[in-house]
């Protein structure tokens, strides 16, 4: 809790504003999608954007690979591998510690 006279994160104006924005956005989307024909148009637009994003991501990956740079997927894969190696290293260290 904050000291007397200080706002906490839970009651900050910024947090309340964010909550209100989410509420209004949710209400607006609900109103927009009430009409079936409009919902179909919005759905088609979302699918088109998702397909375009997928194509853009693939092209970006090809460009980064051609430049010899890592993609986000590459970094995530390396991060997971490092995590597995770290666990193995700690296990080996523990086993060696038990032998001494």
C-alpha cells in the first residue's frame, strides 16, 4: 500500500482510464458485431489482415536470413535451448557436488 496521500497502482487514474477504455472498446465491438452482415465483413477483414501479416512475417524472415540476422523465432529457439542446457548444467553440478 502507498503512504498516506499517495495513490497506489490499484487506484491510479491511469489504471482507471485503461479499464474504462477496455470497457468502451468492448462495448463498441459488441455493437459493431450485432449486425450479422457487418460481423461477416469484419470477420473477412480480420482474416485478410491475418493472412497479410503471415505473409509479411514470412517475407521478413527470408530477408533477415538473407542478411544473416536472427528472426524472433530463431531467438526464441535459442533461448529455449539455453534454458535446457542451463538445467542440464545445474543437474550435473549437483551430481558432482554429491560425489565430493
